[in-house]
């Protein structure tokens, strides 16, 4: 497991507070997010109506459903599947660092949605910067020697012997 970063966790909690517009309860990062209620409120602020039913009380299984609903909603929002944490990563505290990475991915994806103009989390996303080249510009490089591959001054494997043999010096 990657090590946890307390500064990133604090930054995420501050971002969540800013997005949902209410103060989070005091406690540890994983305890605040564990039942999934805050996460569901977060995705509902980013994409209204994403999570229809949020369980505020109930058994562990019912609270885990909140986390699963959040995961389905952020996948629909655009977070890649490989960046979404497993329910047990948060609920059973197996990999809290993966939860942090997932929430950073969510913060990054919000920048791709033009309707979102709230607080940002993480670095600014790169924008598409397409280049147009003329046919003459593309052909100009054909006459040059491509040294990117390297130049070995005529080295060969002569004298090496066969596959599996040792090299005699």
C-alpha cells in the first residue's frame, strides 16, 4: 500500500466542505468518509440527482451501499474505473491512500465539466493543444538522419557465438 499523506487528506476534506457548503464533523479522515453519506452529498452537489437514496442510519451493509452508490455515480461522472477505490478500501480501512487518489481523480474530472465552477482540487487539467502542419513541413524532416535511435559505429554481434554461449574475451 502506498503511504498516506495527511496534507492531501486535509486538502480533500477542505475541498469537500467548500463544495457541499457545510462544515464536516470532527474526526479522522477515514471515519468522516466511512459511511458514505458525505461522499453521496458531494457527488449530488457536483451532479445533482446522481445518488437518489442515501442511508444515514442502519447496518454496516446499508451504509456500505452508500459507498457503492457513490462509486457508481462517480464512474458515470467520468472517473476512470481503475482510479475508483474498492468499498472495503474505505469501509474496512484496507487502503485509505487509494480513497485519496480516487477523490483527487474526482476533483480533476470536475474541471472537464463546463457547468462546474466551484473550488478546484489538485493541479489544473491540461487542455487540448492541436497542431497543424503543412505537407511541406512534414516532408522537411525526411532528409535528416534520425539520431534518436543512436549510432553504434558499425558494431555487430560477430564473434559472439550462438544463443546460450558465453562471450569469450
